């Protein structure tokens, strides 16, 4: 009898060990070294689904002489673990910072994979408020999109180091310039510039191929293009789209889309058209240029209409 108990125990322990090692042996995320010491993973241009596990945003990390900074953690803790595994495959330097470029789940649902002593989460000064306002809603609405298994391990982790205007992080002979922007894509957009290589991680202030999403201010987003263009970068990792693109040319398609949207909305408001017509028609001349256009343009037009109506 004792022997049987022992056997059952041993089998259970083995099962636990297997489960634990399966968890640790998460496959590494596919990475590209886009500049010396700067790595990124290209997300799919898709909506979040159980099949893609929310891995739809571009995420990456930068390695200094002393430490590593992660820039966005992906759309699930699983993706975050895969990023962590990929980092471990490149360097044994410690991860000191996890920078979240904004509040959207595809950029920060992987945070829990990096939550350990010695890691500081960094974000826009408005990010804690945005997470407090939306975190619970994101967890419940993404339960259906991601499925139980993936959503159950997601935790909302607000930044403890916040950026009001500009902050420089030093990874050891490698300075990152973090800049907080006024409302545009969201009200908590943060960019990261690696001074050493002129690589800009723009978060969702730059969309390529994937239609831009307006969740902050359409006018703010459009006006920001000039300020962004002045960033002394050589190339950019957009929030969505091809991993590296020349700077500031990468902004042009987005700027054209936003200016058409604003122009159409102003014309419709002036002509006394209603919100329904605006949602259907504004920005449609841009349709052929963008992926996921029908998923987001009507929402952008609706939000933009409400914003511009009171100009
Ligand atoms: Zn976003």
C-alpha cells in the first residue's frame, strides 16, 4: 500500500515537473536584429484571435553594456514568455526596464512574464490612470477573444516609473530617450529612441499597412506628425507593420490617411450630414491602401466626428 502511494506520488511529481518544464521551454519568439543590439518581432496584421494569441503588435528589446530594456510585451503572457526566452537566447544581461508604449492590450498583456524584482515598468504619466479605467474592461472583453487559458494568466501591471515629458534610461553605454506625447493614438503614447543606432520604437504613433487606429484624438494624431518627424531617428519600428522603415518617410501614409479623414469629416459636418453617414463615407478614398480598413475606419470616423463636431 505504501509502495502504491509512493508510486502515485512519484507519477504526480513527474507530471508537475513535466508541466513546469513545458512552461519554461516556451519556444522563442522569432526575432530580427534590426540594428546592433536592437531586436524586434513583427506582429501579424490581424485582429486578436485565439489562433494568433494576440501576437499582433511589433515588440522588441535593446541590449546595453549593463542591462536590457524591453519595449512592449505582446498580447498574452505566453507571448511575453516567448520574448523572454528569445532575450535569454541573445544575452545574459538582466532585464532592468519594461517600457509600455501605451494602454492597448496587444502591447502590454505580456507584462506578467517580466514581473520580477529588479524590473521596473515604465510608461506615460497617463498610463496608470488609463489602466485603472480600462484594465478590468480589457480583461473581460479579451476573455472571449483570447480564450480562458490565455486570459487567466494576464495581469494588469501599471508602470512605477512614469514619463511626463522626457526621460533618459541608461542601459550602460546606451541611452534611450523616452518621450511622452499629447493625445494622439491614445492619451498615453510614449516613444523610445535608441540614440546609439537612431532606432525609434514609435508604438502605435506609427502604423504602416495596418490602418491607423484613433483612440485619443484625430486632430492630435494628425498634428503630431510634424513633431514626430523632427525626432532625429534613422529608422522606425512602427507599432504595426514592417519591422523597420526609413524615418521620417514612414509617417507619410498615415499622415495622408488622417488628413483625408479630417477633411472628409469637416466637409460632412459643414454639410449637415449625420454621424451614420460619416461612419460610412469618411476616409473611404484611402480604403485600398490599408489592411483591416473596414474593421477600424468606421470607428475612427465615428470618434473623429464627435471630436470635430464642436470645433
Ligand atoms: Zn494601440
